[in-house]
């Protein structure tokens, strides 16, 4: 069985951090009574070094 930490994840191209955020829209879910993810866009931002990019590295 493959563990989650053995799977590739997005990495910041500048500092290598795996804490990468992505531009997205949230929409209101009346049933859940909370904001839920609607769609993702192409821009990424690193939470660690604040670098912005349209590309990330996918590494284990
Ligand atoms: Zn970074």
C-alpha cells in the first residue's frame, strides 16, 4: 500500500517548501453551511517564502 508521504506533492520552486497555496474560488454550500471549494486557478503562492508562480515542482 502506498503511504501519502510517498506520493508526489507540489513544492515551491524557490525554497522547496510543500506548503503551497493555490488561487481558487469558494462558493457557499447551503446544506453544509460553509464555504466549499468551487474551482482552482493557475497561480500558486508559497506560504513559506511568498514566491508566486504558475508552476510548481511535483516531488516526493
Ligand atoms: Zn517557497
